[in-house]
C-alpha cells in the first residue's frame, strides 16, 4: 500500500528488535496505516515512519534553526499562487514558537505586481536572531523563491505565456512534459546564476 504523502515505513535502525524480525517493509501495511491514523506510530515500534517532511516544513528551515545554523540557504519551489508565502510564513512562525528564534525577511520584494504578475527579484536576504546570542551578530538567511521577473530566457518566457500557473504548478502534477521540465530547470539555473551569494 503506497502512502499518498510520499512517505514510507522502514525498519527501526536502533537494533531494538531481534534479527529474525528484520524486514525492509511491513508484511501487511494496512495495520501500520491504522496505527498511523490513530497516532500509534513512534520510535518504540518495529517500523518507523519516514517522510520528506512536506506536511510540516517543506524547506527544511525548522531543522536548520533547531541545529542553530548561522548561514542558511532556503529554496522555495512549492505551489504558492498569489503568492501568499504560506510555507516560509509557517516555518518562521514555528521557529519563533518552538525555539524563540526571530527570522526577519522582507517578503514584499518577492511579491508579484498585480498588473504584470512579475516579481522584482528571485531572492532576498534576511537575518536570524537566536535568543542565546543576545545582541551578537545575527545569522544570515538567503531565501530563494521560484518566481518570474521578466528577465527570463525566451523559451521560459514563452512557456509562462502558454502555461499561466508556471512556476507555481501544483505538486500533485508529477508527470512533467519535456517543455515543463526544461522550463523549471532553466528558470532555476538563471535564478542561481543571478544570485551573488552563491
């Protein structure tokens, strides 16, 4: 049984369970599915629940802050029509609530113009202030957003004109055409080439 959230049950690597029980996956997955639905999956079970984390923090910011990193690069390519910056907003909120960390980013620079539907930039920089550092030098964050500025290559611009959701296509679409894949690849290359911090 495949989990629709792109996750997997895997054998617990702690070695708590005897060798005779070593299996790559559960023999009858619906049992584990019911356990998951009832909140009974944990690190004391034979199988642990592995996930890409997309249902919690799609960019990995939370874990980098938990590890007290002072130089963070975040690439946000999630579907975000508007944009409303839901992913980064929720990650910043969780970091403040759980760790007392203040992350400052001026998202207005990435907002799209109402008429042109273009952003001014693809990326912004900000600061990270950890509570234990007081007034010491804050950490730095580089936030890269999948966006259109009007400076894209001709083929990327053409793809955008023909496919208005681009580059905010739904992540439910896992079957990219060659044109779609190349447009995302080329946009990503251009964004990184323009960024002086990388």
